[in-house]
C-alpha cells in the first residue's frame, strides 16, 4: 500500500495531461467529469495509503518513497521523494477529499463557459501542485509545489481575464506571493549552508546543532513565505481580490489548497520554532492581529464572497496563533474543520450567486430560504460551525486554539475571543441579509427570473460538506483518549507540542466565555439585521474600505513608488550604470583610435622609432653613469 503512494499525485497529473491534450475534444461536461475522476482517484489512493500507514507504530510511521534523483550537483543531491508520515497524509486526505467535491461542484457551476475544459486543466494542476507541496520530503520539492500553486492561483484568479479587475487581481496575487517566496529561498540557502542537506529527515531531527540566531533567521524567513501564501499581515492584500475568479476557485484556494500551505510549513518546521521561541512569539502576535484585523473588515462588507474572503484571513490568523502557541495539533485540527465549513460556505455562496443570476451584493438579496432550501440549510450548518456554536466542528477546534493561547498570553486569548464574537456577528449578518428579511430582488430587471436552486452536481457537495462540518469535531475531542488526530500526529510533533498548563476547571471556564462571546455576537447581529438591510452606524466607511490599506498601498506605489522607480530607471540605471558601462567602451574606442595613428605600416617609420628609442636609452645610461 505504501509503495504505491506515488499514485496520489499521479492521478491529478495524468488528468492535467489528458485534459491538456484532449480537453477540447471532450468538451462539456466530459472534461469536467474526467477532472473530477482524476482527483477522486487521488483521494482513493490517499485513503489506501492512510490505511497502510496505520499498520506502522509510533515513530515507524514515517516512510520515504524515493522515485528518482532530480538534481545532483556537487554536495547537493535532491531526489523526487515522497515523505509519508501522519502530517503529510492528513494534509493529503483533506486536500484530495475537499478538492474532489469542488471539482464535482464545478461541473455544474461552470456550465456554458466557453473555456470550460481549460478550467479543469488548471484545477487538476492546482491539486497536483498542492500534493507535491505537502508530500515532498525536502525543501526544494516543497518549493516546487509552492510555486506551482502560486502559478495556478494566478491562472485561476484571472480566469475571466476579459474583466480588468480579474486580470489585476491575478497579478496582485502573483506579485504579493513573490515577496514571501524570497523569504523561503533565503531560508533554504541558510539551511543548506548549515546542514549540507535539504531533506527533512536530515534537517529537522538535528536542529539542536543550529545556533539560536541561525534558527531565528530561518524561522522568520520561512514565516515570511508563509505570510505570503496564507495571507497574513502585511501580505494578506491579495486574498480578498482573489474573489474575482470563479467561485469554485475561491473555495479551492480558501479551503483546501493554497492558503493552508503556510500553516502546513510552520507545523512541518516545528522543531526549528522550538529552538527559536522568539519566532513562535512573533507568529502568535501576527496571527492574533491578523485574525482581529480581518474580522473587523468582514463586519462591513456587502459582497457575499468578500465577507468569506476576510473570514478566511481571520481564520488563518487563528491557525497561526495556534502555531505560535505551540499548539500544532490544534492548528492542523482547525485547518481540517475550516476546510470543511469554509468550502461549504463558499460553494453555498456560489449556489446563491448562481440562483440570483450572478448577483453578489447581499443588500440586493433577502428571503431566499424558501426558494433555495438546500443551499439555505447547508449554509446554516456552515454558519454555526464557523461561529463556534457547539457541537459543530468549529467549536472544538477554535476552543482548543484559545485555551492554548491563554497559556501563551491572556492578551492573545482576549484577542482571539473578541475575534470569535466578531466572527459570529458578521456571519449572522450575512445569513440575515441573504436568507431572511424582505426580498430585495423582486421586480429587479437585472435578474432573468426569480432565484432558483442549484442543480444536483452543485447541491450534493454542499450536503456532504455540511455533514463533515457537523461531525469533524469528533476527530479531536478533548475527552480522555478521544483525541484521535492528536494521537495520530504525535510521532511528528510530540517533542515540540505545547503541554497545556491550564487546569480542567480553567479550560471549562474559558470554553464557556468563548461560547458566550460567540452567542452574543450571534444574537446582536440577529437583532440588528433580521428586519433591515442597512445600518450605517455599524458599517463605517473605513471598514467598508478595509481600513484603506489598499488605497494606501496604491497611493505609495502610484506616487513616491513610481517616482522612485523612474529615478532608479533613468538616473541610476540609465545614467549611472549604463553611463559607466558605455563610458568605458567609449574610452577604449577613442584610445584605440589615437594609438592606431602610430601604426603606419612603413618599415622606415618603425626603424626610425627603434633608432630613436635606442638613442633615448643610451642617453639615459650616460646620464646615470656620469651622475
């Protein structure tokens, strides 16, 4: 079973190749079904590998499957090898599982699109890249997948490139992530310099050999890379604009693939963070700040997908708060539950948009629960899960993070609890505006008819994800031996995992407070938004404009940034650099022109020059002798 693990990434890779070659011939829906079956095959192969891994005990649950030597230059040898351990298989399970449902949803959602086959080409390549990222046994192969998901995000976010906003959003995502990639590359150079290897099995067990300074530098640089991929302050700005892509892309990026890459990387390098505790503190602070910052913005957004986009940034902040608190199991746990309920929410939002004939403004919706009953029921499950209402999955993973944050710092716990209140508030606001109150679409000529429910290819994934959002909390219940996920991940993080200091009574009190905060946010929003669609007093312009961060960046880049670029291009590059380069060439050419005058080609001239030189030399000797 373990030996066949190469089939996991091979399925979506094969789907990508076949769709590239024959996608147009297959057309709609053939291309969609082929792409879906390819990812479903990958999920099945992952399940088989998972069962095979369970046959091993403890530390033996780490197997390297070497495929071939990829790079061999001097001391550097990089193999295309898969690391099969509890962390990589856990990631592969939810990546392939959720991606399969998103592919199935896309079969219906992308109906009628003129580039239908190409969409599934990109989706399959996206899943393959993400699987290479999480299954790689070395930093270089991880970086290959890292860049692959970045390239695919550009292709998918700007899929409808005829719209200028989509084309701009794709470029924004690509450029922002390059900043993070710079940190990843520098960290890779430091790791190779310190260990002479880039394989996880050679580096991570031996991090005690690093000085604290080197470990801190590596940790901070890798965290910079994680901030880019997982949209943390200050590199979060690309993720809200990623909504310009088709809704299945939003679900794939926000729930199953790209944005989870940074959290995965931080959990994978937990031994380095253990040696450099200051880095962990930085991660916790940035995570907490990002969670609260994004939640405040989500409270005043009107685009149904943009609310969920800022919600994703906030929930990712929770995961980094867990990582910085040493709660790696909690980070992975919330990553899994978030994958279920956020994929559910995005796909349900897509069903609403589909039923509303491409309308995304929540202020122009309302009273949809009767017309979209399946979408409404599943969205309600996602709403309760992300709001942290027990016994839904989000409650268990969120509270595990907050309890560990309490051990790290009561201030960080307070930030996380306030974020939980805001999360319940903005999600309840969204539910009220979309599904309750008065209909605000009746008689609107912009719609081709009344809202309608989505086809089965779109509703079936919603039902499956809704069930998962209810039961996934059972993966790591805090009762006795019920922490199945923690026990499974133990061989990977048993040395670095934080051991809770809070007593059982303290944990119960903290859970009660966070639950009360969530319920408070829920009831406040319900009372404010159940009968109205506008409330300017709680929707200040600065929140609607996302604290004007994008405007500030545009002002800097378009003003002083442009001037600096022009000065660098024309004064420094063209004037100084090119001037010095061209000046040397001109000096050599003119000197040659002068020296060429001495080369006449006549022997008598050369003889005269030799005689003159001999006389001059003789004169010099006579003068030196007489002196």
